[in-house]
C-alpha cells in the first residue's frame, strides 16, 4: 500500500520564512565582530556544566571545566547539524512538485544549518588557540550522520525536533540569563537560538506530516524502535566524549588520572552530557506534547523505559528547573 500525500499547513511554513528573512545573520558581521573568547569567564553556566557539583574544585578549576565542556558543546552542535541538514535536503523532495512554501522553508532551514556548521568550525579553531593541546572530539560527523540517517525518517525527525527544542531551552533558561559568561560564547548561542526557533517549527510540521503518511501502526512501532536506538547511540557518543574530556581536564589541572576524585569528575561530566543532550530535551514540555500526540500509550511506555537508565541525570539543588 502506498501512503497518500498529506496536505501541509502553508501558513506555518510561511511564518518561518518571514522570520528567517527578518533575523538573518552573518558569522563575522553579527556574531564574532572581531572579538575573541574571554577565558577569564565561563563558557557554560553551572545549570548545564554541573561544575558546581564538584565542590573540591577551585573556582578557577570550575571555570576551566566550563571551557572544556563549552568547547564540546559547540562541537556537538556542529556534529548533529551535519545529519540534520542532510535529512532536511532528503525530505525536501516530498515538496519539489508540491507545496513550494514548505519547500522554501526547508531550503532556508538547510542553508542555515550549513552556516551553523561553518560557525562551529570557526569556534573550535578559536577556542583551540586559547587552550592547551590535548583536547579530542571523539565522534566523526560523517560516521555519526551515516548511522543516524540509516534509521527511519520518523525517528530522525523525532531526534532532530528533540535537539532543536533543547537547544532553545538551554539558551532561554540557562545561557541567556547567566551574567558571567564569555560575551562571545553567549552571543554565539543567542544567534543560534534565533534560527533554531524557526527550525523547531519546521521539525514539528515535517514530523507530523511523515507520521500522518504512515500506512500501518507497525511502521510507527519501527520508528519508535529506531528512536530508542538513536538515543542509545547518542549515549554511546556521550560516554566516549565524557571520558576524553574528563581525562583532558584532569591533565590540565595536574590532578591524578585515577582515584576517587578522578572518578567523580568523570561521572559528573557524563551526567552533565546526558543532561544536556538527552534528558533536558526529553523533559521539555513542548517535545513531550508533540511526541504524545503521535504515539500510543504503549509506545510511550517503551520510550520512557529506554530513557529510564538516564533519568538520574538532572542538576542537583533544584537547578533542573532552570533548563526549562
């Protein structure tokens, strides 16, 4: 059986086009503006880095940990935008001979994702110039993209929507309200947030459109299986990067690479990454609402069971509330 084409909501796609035109920014003219990073200030706030959950670290060490995590934070967005852009180009074909407003919205989305990748490559080069050698970003963008794009479109759009909603939540409630971050680092995610706000709308529209075109519940079941597999894949990336970042940080601080404190640093970095890239998005009310509108109660229970081992990864002392 072949799926029946699903009508699109042209007015919502049109609104994202209008916003894209209005907020369009340039990397050098608007974001960097000849500035460099201020390493005397933090990159990520405690609500994301969880550096304050390591009380044996000095203020300088906590700031350094925010630099290491902030570097990875930028690299992770560059990583995911590789597969997001590729997937959007792929699904744009559904609109080639159909809704031209939807097509323009997706083309603009893809163009902005390419710009974001270029921004994050610039950021990595600039941060590398100000930090000691030895940092490694473990995942390869093309290898990760190949893995993700091998899953169903339903699952990839679910993951994409999750990512772009948590990026907004992080800025609104954590990065944007912190007053002690490097101004350039903060501005990067201000401008990123402006365009991601439109991307999330397109994500929701396309995810719902693809879902409505499924011809059987078995297809949606397969999509749920793929989404659970994608989350597990993301967690594998986070585990590898947490090991690398903890080792790099410990070396920079002259701390022992093994022992109770080293174990606590590694566990906290992994907790922070699970919070940043998985749990904060899963807790985002807008994502929960969209997901609940597409899956059955049984399917939701399967997704929640897949997330259960990661549910511990929320900030202490009520700070989880600041991410939403």
